C-alpha cells in the first residue's frame, strides 16, 4: 500500500470510531429521554389522582357544610318556636 492509501485508511478508521461513539451517545440519550417520558407519565398519573382526591374532599366538605347549615337552621327555628 502506498503512504496515501494508509493515510486514507487511518482517516476512515478515525471516522468509523467517531461514528460508533456518536451512535453510543445517541443510544444513551434515547434511553434517558425514554426514562424522562416514563417519569412524566407517572407524575401525570399522580397529579390526576391528587385531582380526584381533591374533588372527593371538596364534595365531602360541601355535604358537611350543607348539613351544618341545616342544623343551624333547625336550631334557630327551635329557639323561636313557642313551647307547648
């Protein structure tokens, strides 16, 4: 082989090594992105669960407030009703 051919093979080997390194880096980045995506899905599920629990708590609070208002109304009416 001539010196020029050896130089070309050396350059091609270097390019091949660089491409393999880039491919490994890309694979790692793809893995990291998939991990982030999965983590985001889990977080979204947690947020949805929190919204559901919050709605349930607000509904229960509304029922409690309604019962308290009814009780207060009944107590107020009892105070103003004449006793037989």
